[in-house]
C-alpha cells in the first residue's frame, strides 16, 4: 500500500529519532515492534527477548507487524512504520533458516523504503539494544538485500540532522 512507508536500516542509525520528528510534524507513526516486544518481555518472562531466543522474538515481531498493518488501515493519510513486517520476516528467516519471507512478500508497503545506514558516531547500546555495532551492520546489509530482492526502491538517508532527514523523506514520497 503506497501510503504505508517503511523506515528501516541499521540499528542505532537514527530511525526512532526520525520517526519522532515525523510524528511531531503530524504524521501517523507505528512504533518499532522490537522495542515494544522487549518492553513486554522485560516486564514478563523474558523468554522471547532477542538475546534469549531470537526466533521467538522474530515470530512475535511478525505477529505484531501484521496487527500493526491492520491497525494502520484505519489511520488517515501516510503512515510511517519504524521497521515493519519485512524486517520482522527477514529476522525470522535469519534466525530459523526457513524461507519465511516469501510468505509475507505480498504484504506491500510504499515502493520506496528509507534506510538509515550504519552511523558509528551515534550508535549506542542501551537496555534494549544489547548487540554490538558489527551485528547491527550485518543486519543492515541483510535488509538491503531483502528489500532489493522484493523490488523496493531503497533510499539511503544521509548522516545529517533529523529535520533534514525528515524533509528528504517527505520530498522523496512526492516522487513515488
């Protein structure tokens, strides 16, 4: 669906900050499934935390992403997704080795995907992001391959201020 826009890319590359700026500007935003799952896991059993069981975590991310898409149907205008179903399915395929991605490839987003590249100068670990920069870069590289293989047009965002990045995203959608 053309009005569903994915912001994906490297963990710690500024996605959430960019989504907060887009939300501040009045756009609908769906928060990253991974952060929401980790918050639930830290309050509960923790069995599906990515550092405990990546496959269980990714399965929950796929389920949550499907619900997010359903919820976004009722939102007006452009809806930005901080990651989304393709990211979740790619993670599940990576964790299990099973060809899962194809099953969800028909759930389309806007043909243009905005990617935040690795940005070591701003990368930081926190309670939710326990993996290192190298693992984040490897995930980013997998996502570039996945989105390309599904015929999305990838726009890698420059390492600039958040307001300028938001302007690029908004302008980029005008040419989609």
